[in-house]
């Protein structure tokens, strides 16, 4: 007779109660404001009335929740009125992530999130919450059983043997898991994270958001100290003419940008504090976070592509960031259904990129690879796209007031940006990999193994057809994003489609033959 299973930690009731309280806070504030009188007291009574049944329900759900491991399956029973049983084959589990919010870290508990390759956007199962010691032990046990189940069911490669050979493969996989030692690939200190935050492209967006927030607060009569800071600058410039007003506006813009820059640095340090990347067998494990601690595992077999991102500030410093595109979708973190981008490395030196890539794709060799430029007419096409809206908005007025020279000066930035876009675009092929590059503010280089390619497209917009151009789109199982080679000649794009399709199929067959040969040996 199967056991009834284990309960979650008792702190689960508190955790769910706090979650319900956060959801009820806004309705309580609205209700308190509508009721009039002493708003604070009204809000407290509304929260009390709404929270009591919620806490009772949370306690009942905690009593009804059970989980257990039987053979190679995780079985979860839940539900108070409507009972539900989920049977999750561990062989299909991809990620087993351990996460701690700030309050959970104070309480010494954590939650486990299990993700399968179902392609959905939600977590397959969440065990929230467990004691930290139990969460670590359960994570290790689930990973060991997952590897054992994959060996027994032949999921380490297509056509894995069954019967006695499958059992031997499972035993070998389990033994290898116990013997493997972890190897630290990268650690980021406070200085590294500060540089990462300072050189990201988020400072401007944060500054704009802060300026908007402060303006709204000022409109509602809050935060009077803002006026105390800005009044000396704006007040003194009010009677000094247009130039002084422009100068005052520029000073305030710089102040907001510096503030956004500081916030960007602080946010990066808080988010990735203590970042450690470790390789354990065929898994990548990451741990990071100051207040909320994240410990996640990414199986290398799930990695579909790698994005190398270089912001405008990082390129002169020889710095970059790496993200991995994985199959399946993460728990509430997917960019689009079907795939997600993981923060593989928030900051790395360009000279270390090759070794980091080799940890993910062991056969990756990119020494001496040079990118081929896209069609030269791409610059003229980009300039036309940028110039048309400028001419429509200011062309006639500029010709009337400033003449042809003024119009030419107005279009110079468009021509410079078109040139930057043209120089940033390129593509290459190297030893079974397709590389695509593009982007001005953030230059993105895609590294896609040809054996991972799912579909190939050549897209031609009406404007591209006029120039005889097209965009090659390379899809993998991580369908949230695609690697695009923009503005190649149409005949070049068609040739790329044929070559990549043929070489990708050959690479998949070679990998399958190698896997079979290794098993037979």
C-alpha cells in the first residue's frame, strides 16, 4: 500500500497568507477610500475581514497537500473540495530550481520548482515551501532519480537499448552522477556586478521612469522635497531667456540620468549578488541573489542557442554578456510561449567567451572565423527608412527656413545610423554552427548549432523585394526568438537555406550514429 506522502513545511500557511494579503491590499485601500472617515482604520478592518477566510483556506490546502516519490515518478495530491492527483515522470523533468524570497530566507525555508519539456508557460509543479535542508536533499534525490530514469528509458539518446542493457545504462548513469565533481566556471564579485550595471542600456529607461514617477507624485502634491531640489535650478533660469532654460533642462536631465545609472548599478548588484556558475556533469548550475536567492539547473541538452550581447558602453571595454536559449518555457519567465532566455553570464570578458561557449557546446571552435557582411545596398535601404519620417516631419519647414544645407545636416544622423546598422550586421558559418549578428545599441551575436535547427525561412518585405534583399530566419526548439540575418541578397539567402538544411540533417544523423556507437561499445 503506497504511503500517504509528505506535507510541506508549516510556514507554507504563512507564505500563502502573505501572498493573499498582497493581493488584497489594493482592494482594501480602494474600499477604505470609498468608505470615507478614518481611512487607516477602515483598511485594517477590510483586510481583517478578507484575510480570515483566506487563511482558513490556506490552512486547509496545506493539510490536503501531499507529495511522494514512487519508483521514478513524483506524485502530488492536492485540492480541498476537488481532489487532484498529478503524476510527473522524473525522466521528463528538465529543470529543478530552488528559490528563496527574502522572507523565506529569514524563515530558513525554500521552494522547489519543477519544469518539464511540455512547452507550457507555467511551472509543472511547485513545492512551496520546504525547510532549506529538506529542499536541498529533495533536489539532489530528484536529480539522481531523473538521471536513473532517463538511462532506464533510453532518454540519453535516440534508440537507447532496453531490457538488461537499459538497466546497465541506468546504473552507469546513476554511478556517474554520484562520482561527478562540480567545477566552478565563473564567479562575479561586487566590482564585476557594478560594472555590469553601469554598462547596461537600462540607465536611460530607469531615468525616464523615475522622472515620470516623480512628476506624477508632484502633481498629487507629494514629495515636496523635489521642488526644493529643482526650484533653485529652474527658478534662476526663468528670467534669463531660452538658452538658460535649455541649460537648466539639460542639467536636470543629467541628474536624472545619473540617478538612473545609480539605480541600475544597485539593481544589478542586488539581483546577481554572489553569482556563481558551476558545471556538474552535463548540467549548468547557477546561484545568485542578495535578498531573493535563486539556485537553478539547466541541462546542456536543452540549450538550443547562445546569444552574445554587447552594449554600446561594453564594446570599447571588451565586455559582454551571454544568454542561453532553452527548449520549453520557464515558470513565469518566458519571453514568449515556447522558449526563454536564461542569464547564462551577466558579464564576461570578450577573451573568455570562447571557453564559456565550449562548456556548453563542446565541439564549438570559432578561432579565425570572420563575419561576412550583408548586401552593401542595405545601408541605402536603412537610410531611406530613417530619412522618410524625418522628411515628412521637418523637410518642408527646413527647406523654407534653413535651405538645402540645413536639410542635409538634419539627415546626417540618419546616414550615420544607417552606416552603423550596416556594419553591425553579418553572418558566418563555422564547423557545424551558424552565426548571425546585428544591433547598434546592443549588438547581438547568435551562435546556433546546425543540428539544433528546426525550420528555416526567407522573409522578404515589400521594401526588401524592391532592393532584391531578404531576411534569413533560423528557428530552433526555443521558438520565443529567432536568429535573423537581415538584408542578405535573395540568391544568397536561398543558398543559405539549402545549405543549412542539408548540413543540419547531416549533423543530426552524425550525432545519432555517434550515440549508438558509444552505447554499443
